[in-house]
C-alpha cells in the first residue's frame, strides 16, 4: 500500500504531509471577476487622467467658442440625417504665405514687426492719377452718395489714388452656419495728415456675388485697432442692407464651393502709406465638433470629461485618505483607552452621524468659498465616523488578546501597543474602508459641484452636470453633455465598490471564517 512500510497495519508509517503553498493576496484577488473588472476600470481612468494633455487637444478652462453652442459630436453626421450636411468648424490663421496679391506690387507685401508684434506690411506707393475709375470707388458707390464720395476723396474720385488688394480661397461645403468671425489688428502709418486710407474686407461667393462685410476710413495715421467682424453684429447687417433680425451667415454662406476673401486698401496720400495687418483669424463655428460636442460656451466636452477624471480621482483619493486616517486614529484610541475617553469620542461620533451631512456641507461650502481643497477637507471631515466605529469594535476585541496582554506586561507603553500591535491587525479593515470611501467622496464632490458649490475654475463631472442643467441641455436633449459625466461617475464609483468588496472578502476575518 502506498504510503506504508511493512505488511502489518500496526507498523504503518504515514508519509509527511505536503507543504501547503502560500496563496498571495494577488492570487486570491485575480480569481474574483468583479474585482478584476473594477481594477481594470480604475486603471483606464487613471491612465486617461495622466495622459489628458495627449488625448485632448484643448484646454477646457481656456479654449472657448471652438464651435457653435451645444454642437453635436462629429460622428453624429453618420448616424442622423439631421447632421448629415451640418457644418464643421473651420478655424484657421491666414498669414503672409496664404494671401495672393491681385492688385499692387508684390514687393510691397512683407512680414515685419510693429510695436513688438508680428505684422504683415503693405507698402502703398504715393498716390498718382490713373485716369480710370478705381474698383474700390465702384464698390463704395453702393454705400455712399456722390456728395459723400466727393467729400471723402475729392471732386475727382478717380484721380490720385493708390490701390492694393489681396485674397485667399476659403472652401465651404456645408449647410449655412449660425455665424462667422474674422479678427485681425490693423494700423496705418506714414500717410499724409490730410489724406484718407480706405480698407475693405469682402467675401465673394462661388457664383461671384460680393459681400462687403467690413470697412475702415483712416484719416492720416491710424493707431493699432483690434478688428473683429462677426456675422451677428449689427454693423455687418447694415453694410449688407439687411434687417435687424436677418442672418448674414445664411445669406453669405448659402452656397457650397470655394469662397474668395478679399482685402482691399487704397489711399490718396501723396507720401504713400504703410498698412500693418496681422494674420487674419477665420472662425466659422460648426454644428458638429469633436468626440463629445460642445457646451453652452463652445468649449470641448471631451476635454472637460478627461480633465474631470483628474479632479475626481484627486478629490476621492485625498479625501478618503484623510477620512480613513482620522477614523482609524479615533477608533483605536477610543477602543483601547476606553472609559471616559471612549464615551466622549463615541458620543461625538453619534452626534455627527445624526446630523445630515449634505446640508452642513452646503452651508460650510458657501461660507468657506469654492475651492477644491475646501471641498476635500469638508468631505473628509464628515465621512470618518463609520471607519471610527468599525475600527473601535475590532480594537475592543484585539486588546483582550494574549499578545496584547503580554506586551503590556513586558512594560510596553499604550502608544507602542496601539501602533505596533493594534494597528497592524486592524489594517485589513482599514484598507477595505479606504477603498469603499473613495466613491463616496467622489459622489459627494459631484453633488456639491452640481449644486454650484464646487470650484468654477476647474472642470469636474459635477460641474459639467450643473452647467448642463443650467444652460439648456435638458431642454434640447443634448445627451452628449448629460450622459458622459453621469456614466463616468457611475462606472468609477462601481469600480471602487467592486474593488472594495473584493478586498473585504479577502482580508476581513469574518469573511475568511465564513469561507
């Protein structure tokens, strides 16, 4: 018979038992499906938070008006007929190399600096009579009367002019947008004091229709002026002869194809003039944008979501660590010392547990101000009581154990016993409480931000939901603004709950005894 020596059962000798293989914490943890799912989700969130600058191209606190308000995600074009032809944001800087000179001399157009800024320089030669009517005058006839033209340019408007024009092509193959915007800096230098320099910005449609959207008449020299031309501005509507409620964007950009944007300038200066022009920023906000669209300020929601993971994880982890540290300290001291100390500490815990925490947090947040660190401290201060009760009950059991009595008999101080003997034995409970406290802290911060008590300077999921509620996302059913932060909070909270329950099953002595 295997495992025996001799034929007599009385002489049977058992073989030594096989040494049991020690099962590590990770070996036990990875056998738990829910625990592994939770850990995977948390790792994804952490990696996204760390790599936020790499996977997003916008700063959620600075980059505004990237597209139209409440623009839908770009991929909606493939799912909904409503967005099939919707405009996509066009944003570009038109610099020196992008313009084509159509009138004037090429050598007069160059890059330079003016008042420590980079400008495009147009050098206008001295005015000279051409004997032909200037194209600019022809355009101005639709805006000004002959008397006004004579007053501005003299009796002979065709004579003594120096003109320059340049243009670039702007492809547009979408339905009309809600607005358009051109912005640049403009200045005139070296012009005769009595002379006039006229600048115009025109958009020419694919069919050849011209729209005069901006103009400036500078008398003599003109200091640097910041120019912005917005399709919603009343001056643009007036120049086009439209009514107050008319939409220039729907008229000017009603065709599909290549538009021409032309900048024209002329002067009657006898000395010539230097025209300084910064690169022109063109922005046509689209109704489709990015992965998750935009909010009420045209800010990228995908960037807010990713950067919000940073804030949520930071607040959750920091508040949970502070809370569990306080709860552990109070629980050990209360359970080990006992007597009056235990009575006072536990009654204080009972009072805090009896007070509804959310109203107190709302009041204190309003008093202390909206700051991320204020939120962290407040969340931690009102969430340690459960940990304290749990650790106290375990300490009451541990202090009666033989190893504690032996330590006290050998002359160990109470502080030494609590740190060296009690604390290591309650750490499994502490670790479980820590993991389960994180989602609670994250949801509390989200609740405060949703109520408008979070820090407005940082993007958080709660603030995203608060802005969505306050700025019409529910009204127009902008789900791309509502669902992502809500789902992000849900999945992250569930992930930590899965991890916490799994850790509790492995480390908690009660669960081990049951299994």
